[in-house]
C-alpha cells in the first residue's frame, strides 16, 4: 500500500502521543509493580514455553550526542565497563532462578549506548556468557547497534564470527553543519567504508537510522541526506522525528533552539523522505520505517503477521522479551518490567542478590484486548473485528462503541474505512496511525501531553 501525504491533515492531527512499542505505554509503569511481580510472571511464562527474545543494554559511549534520548553513560576512561559486565553476569544467574533458559532464543539484540565500546575480549566474554546460559536457535536473528566513528573491521569480523547477522547504524544526518550542532561528526566516506565492511563480512541485513528536525537541517539539506542514504543501499531505514525534550533530557539544552527547523520545514523533510525512499524501491512499513521489498518485515506485513515490541517492528510475535542491564525492559504476556535506569541502584540490587527490576505494569483483560487492536492497526493497517471477537469473547461494536463514534471524524477525513467487519487504514491515514491508535488508548487520554513527543 502506498502512502498519501496531506499537509492539512497532518497539521490537524499532529499532537503528542506514544510510539506504541507497547500497550499500555511505558508511561504507565509504576514502582508498585516491581521485582515481585516480575518473578511471578517469569515463573508463569515457563508454562507456555514460548520462545525468548533477549535484549542486552550496553550503556557506555565515548562522547555525548546532544540529540540523544537513550540511557547512556559517557565514559572516556576505560574500566567502568568491567564491573558492569560482572553485574550483568550475576543478573543472568538471578534470572535463571525463575526463567526456564532451555526455551529457544530466536532473537537477540545488543543496544546502547555503544555496544562496540566493549573491547573484543569483552565482546567475546559477553556473547559466550549468553551462549552458555541460553539456547540460541541456529536461525536466530542476532543484531547489534554500532557507532561507525569507533567501529573497527576486527570488531565487525568478531561479531560475524560470533553469529551476529544484522547491523544497525545511527547516521542521523550527513550534513557537516548539522553533525557539528549535535556533536556527532561522521563523514560520508566513513559510512561508505563501514558498510562495505559489513557487506564484505556477510551480514544479512544493515539498518540505517536518520532523524529529521535537527538543528540547521533544511528540506534541501535533508534531501541530500536521503539521496546519500539510498546510495549506501541499506536493507532497512528508519526516519525518526527529533523529540526535543530538554526537560527530560538535559543534554539537549546544548542544542540551540533557534536553530531547529520550523514545523513547516519538518513536514517537508518528512515528505522528502517518504517520496525519496519509496521512489527508490523501498516499501513504507509504517510509522517511520522503510524496507526493501524482499525484507521479512515487508513479507510479514503482507501476510498480516507483523508485530511490535520494545525493539520496534518485528516478525517475532508470541515471544517473551527479557531485558538485561540498566534501563532494560522485559515484556511478558501480562507484565512489563523495567530495570533501574542508573548504575548505583542497579549495582546495589545485584550486589544484594536481587533482580534489578524496580517498576512495571501488570496487564488486565481490557489491556490485552486493546493491545491486540492497537498492535494490529499499527503493524498491519487492517483490523478484523471477527478475529478480535472470537479471540476475546466480546462483541466488538458494543465493546468499542465510544471509540467507533470517535473514529467517525477520521473516516470523514479519509484516514480510515469503517466496515461491518473490517477497520482499514487508508494510504492517507498511514502517516497518522499513532493518532488512530490513540482512540483505543484509555491511558494516553488521561495523560499530560508533555509526556510524549509529537506524532509527526
């Protein structure tokens, strides 16, 4: 399905809202649902024997990127990663008390921070630790985020030898002035070299992340970034809206607010990205993601099997996600839990022999129904009411009576089609899918808008 760009409707509906990597959103996490609830649901998860998805957070970076909203530790002096890895090893030991680690791991991701901050010996140690304690499937999707400014050929070679098959690279923008303004200098030839290494070593997929709305970006300069990205021929591309939230991320105060592009300019950049990547043959997956036609995400979406979790779009529906390391989030059938976000309380919990999960949420029956509805819409852009009715034993039109009335305006605007059995998102509505999903979100309607970035 193509996407149709309507500046008028984008302006009408653009407002803060969740990205729906989960429902309920992470803003609903509470310390009332911490470690004990996680343990209870870990034990329960073993009964179903679902496959596992593992996420390991490597928080260290050598330099601060001023736009960054991730949980990072800026550390130019080596050594702090050693006690961190020691605690990660203990966290795995504690997980094994409650989690059946013979369940197959079909997805593994290292994020950060900068995973390639670790030395080759530390990288080998951490991967060996995982392999010794979990059953990694032979066909598992194993991915890692890299910083092209510091990655070496030998590090990439080691990743490939260990079994990593996907690489994700944060580019953001290729314009030197923009790079300087966000404190992330990485010339285009450097990216070419790194991606050539990735291809040479036989990784099956490479993903590039871009951001629009950064200081000193213009529609024309961003068009050049889009063209250069296409020339690099990545398998997947993500184009994120810059979330300027200095009240949450103080580091962003170093960015000159007056240098940020106007809302009108941002819309033009988004339009440029969509047109540029789709004309180059990429399929618009939704939200801010593009992929080549033969990518498994595209295939899964065509088959109505695409799913979404805290790692973004995925083909791995029906898995339990276990997060390890500071700030990591675990996602079980009826529980989401998050580890401490900073080193001190994380270390204190581990050193006390405890899992470091400090907050979360336990899902009720209504949450489960709404999660299914929202995820189907945001992933596959069509909802079969009958499937929802049979799965959850409800009468869809009665259960969502008020939501369907609320959707009538969106139908008049051409964003959706409300049928007797199906709810379909139109090409015009795909860019505003977060707004459509928010109609079914009982939590966000009660939230202060300042908690979220804008949908466009």
